[in-house]
């Protein structure tokens, strides 16, 4: 004997008509729980598929209040690296950023950016920020043996927050 636990609806069963509403956006909560200890601000979870979720999507979803499940079609080390990228990213601020010394060569900088999938690198001297180098600074550079300090944007020209 068929028993129906509760009524379910599909998209074809519901029609939302545009119109005025007394409910404002600030009065609406989309908070849901993925698990007992993991609340989500929006009910969005990405698929754990290699063509769908890696660090970039997981970060974007996290910024909006959802969650991205990193797929398993890679080595454990690669999975750990994807998770590390997500965990290090916080609202546009990277905790413990990858840096380079001002005396390093542009060739070393290129290797560093490719290996870590990053486009901007803070330049340091004795543990202090002295500038930044971005993909734009490297793009047309032909002498890759010169030091990073030759092409970096110096600290005095940066807009920073304390």
C-alpha cells in the first residue's frame, strides 16, 4: 500500500506572479543548516564535480553565504591545496599571503605565481612590505633576471588599510 508522508511540490506546481509585497528583503532569512554545526546564509551547495567546484567557486559561494564541496578527482595533495586556498581567503583579504623578497629575480616571481595560481605578490624586505607586483607588471617584461624591485609598485604608491 502506497503511503504519502507529506505533499511535495515541483516547479510546475508553483507560479510566482510579480507584484507589490509588504515583505522587505531585510525581513527575509534564507538561513538553513547543512549540518547541526554548519549554518548557511543561503541554501546553495555546489556539486562535488570536477567541472564544477574548485577553490574559485567555493570562495565565491562562501562570500555569499553558501558552501562549495571540493571534488575528489585529483590527488590528496591537490585537494588539500584547493581547501587551503579557500581557507586562506577571507572577504578579499588573504591571511598569511605568499610573498617574495625584493632581491628575487622576475623569473623566480613568475615561477611562484604559476605554482600557486596567484596574480599579485607582496614584495618584502626584512619582513616589511616595500611594494607589490601584479600580473600587469610582469606581462611585457623581457629581462627576467632583473630583481623584482625593478618592476614593483612601491609601497608609497599603494593604497593600504591598517
